């Protein structure tokens, strides 16, 4: 009985640490080598990875979650140009929070708090 309780507590703690965000990509975007179509995505973040969901398609990418000094007024997506000229997602600054999701090792030099 005690073992089952401990497993449940660990599972609940793992679920509690996951965050979910919603973003809208206006143009085709490359994430971790995969091209995402323009559209609405649910983004689940846990254990240094982000999973973008749209319909039945999911794309996983390593992510670094950073905390800015102040809240972001709006959700902002930061892009860079890939070697092929396609837009590559570097970061998402989550509006109404201090959370910045950084992809591909871009680091916090790509933007600062408002």
C-alpha cells in the first residue's frame, strides 16, 4: 500500500511540474529540424523538452526554460534564419509571465525582458 502511494505521489509531482502554453505560428516554422505548418499549437513543457501538438502531429524539441526580470506584455516568438533560409524558432516569450522558452541553445542573448 505504501509503495503504491509513493508511486502515485511521484507521478503527481511529475505532472504538476509540466506547463502548457498555446501559440499561433503565422508562417511555416522549423523546430528541431522539422517544419511546422502555420497554425495553432499546444506546447507542453517538462523535463527540458517541449512538445508541440497540432491535431495528431507532435514535434519534440529540447528547451531551456528561463525566467526574465519582468513580465512580458505579449507572447512573442523569436526567429532566426536557418542555413536553408527557412524561419527557425529560437524562443517564445510567454505574455503575462516571466517565462521564456529557448530552443536550440540560442540562450538569453536573443531578447530581454520589456
